[in-house]
C-alpha cells in the first residue's frame, strides 16, 4: 500500500485521523512536526499520549534531546528507514510543511551552519537588524524567500555567510525527492477558521489541566529562546508566567492568540504549496 501523508494546521485532528487509519488499515505513524520531535514538551506540543501509542506504533516523537539542533535534513535521514517497502506502511502526519516539501520535492544538501555564525545571526535577529541581513543576500534569494519572516531571513543569511553561495543557488541544485507525491495518498486538512479557533482555545485549557505548566517548570532552567525546542507555541508564554512577568490568565490568552496566528500561517502555506494534495474540509463530522 502507498504511504499516507497527512498535513494540516495545529489542532485540526491530524493525529486522530492517522490513528484511525492505522487501526483500520494497518501501518506505523511517523511524526512530521518540528516541535513534537523534542523531548521535554509532550503535553505542550500535543504529542500522542501513552494510550494512543498502545493502539498503534508511533515513531520520531520526542526522540531529539531538548538542547540539540534539528533540521528538515536530519528529519529526512531519520525518516528514511520507515520508507523501506519491506516495513509496515508509514502514515506520516504533522504540521511542518517544510518536512513534507523536503520529502516529496527534495531538499538541497546545505552544509550545517557553524556555531559562531548561528550565534551572530541570532544576535542580529533579536536586535531587529533584518535590513542588514537582507542587504547581504543575493537578488535571487531575496526574490525567493519571505523577507517579512525573521527566521527565513536568518536562515538565508546563515547559508550565504557560511557557504559563500546564496540559498536560491542551493535550492536550484536540489536532488530528487525520497518519495514523489504520486507514490502517496496525500491528504491536506483544510479547517474552517471559527471551528479551528474554538478547538485551539479548548485544547490549550486542556493542556494546562494535563500538566503543560509543570512541563514548563521542569524545563525552566534549560529554557533558551535560541534553542529550536523552545520555539514550541505556548512555551514563551508559560515561561514568562513562571518568571513572574504575567498572570497565568494572561499567559493562556497570549498563547491562544499565538496558536491562532500560527494556524493561520499554516493554512495559508498549505493552500499555496499543496495544491496537488487531496483537500479534506473540516469540520466534516469529525470531533
């Protein structure tokens, strides 16, 4: 059977759908969410719980140390064994569009960024020096990336400085994908905005009840905004509460707003970049 790909915005029910398919048709569930790969944030990133893991095999969840850097390239390498046709069919599910794009369209083999360049880039981004970073980029790269997105600009700047070649040039030499789209059943969940926003608010309240604040407290001593693991939606807000900078109510409101904004960016990205995927409109009788 063909591998199944399930992409969609946060809180849209992707994991539940993957589990339904695994139980009904067989297969192993493989994570494609950049926040759920890290240990330390099980509740806050809505990783499948122990009960779900007993119902079907789950892989690439919480397998990366909290302080370790991770990338789409590393995810592809971790994913590769599950694409072996002698294994159970993979059901690849998540909200990180770049992972799916790398899988089905290929990923440029860009060298790892050196620590000193990453540190300098972080300082420039935090200081708000995006214009200076953009000025160092070549014309083709500027035309290719979202210049309003600080992380995209930082990544392009790191590549330019570290390799002496523009990000656009690297992308032009992208190798063949590990899995072409026509070799898969590719589903893109397209959620109604009001329906999704209600689920987001309900889910964050549930996360608090299930221990998200305790997770943040456990990670407080190692929390660092430069770490990829600490970019999990809701983490900055809960940490600021624990540091006495805002009330829990204000932290919950800010985290809910941040999640809605993130979901909006995801929906926009999926609609623009996944036009060949099968659209699944929500709600559609699914809880």
